[in-house]
C-alpha cells in the first residue's frame, strides 16, 4: 500500500496562492490505474474533494473550485501538487492528499480512498 505525506506552508495570506505537495512512497504515481486527489476539511465542516490527477496525467476538478485550482505532478520526484489561487479565509482547512484505484467518473466519496496522508493545517489570514 502506498504512503502519502503532505507538505507546505501552514499560513497563507488572503489573495495569495496556496501550494501544497504530496510525496508518495511505496509505489509510483504513474502506476495504472491509481488516481491522486486533494481533499480538504474546513473547521466544523465535512470533507470536500477538490480535484484529482490520474496515473496518465489527466486532471479533473470540483466544479465549485475549478476556476482557482490546479493540480500538477513531478514524476521524477514521485510527487503531485495542489495550487489554489486567490485564497480567502474560508479556504482555511486541513488539507489531505489521498489515493484510489477508482477512476474519476464524476464523484468521489471519502470511502473511495484507500490511502491518505496525515493532513496538514493551512490557515488563511493576514
């Protein structure tokens, strides 16, 4: 089973871009048919799926966040990254990276993911 670890700044100022990286061990991010997602949980709220990059590099995004979200990967480092632009205080959350072999068909539930990172707290504040 793969292991995932998030990294990135814990504090971001409003209007800036939030960038986080997920480092994967125990398997390649290009292995068929794994997909690699970012999920967040604001304080007192449920999990929100943000987007995914598949083993072949294809990306899909939550429509509500699509205009501000980008997911990329560095196969040489076995990492994938989240970039969320124009952040606001409501983007404050614990951010998780997660993996599944279920290909994106329009929705994911938390139970879809077999592997999760431990999560990283990101606070948006001036």
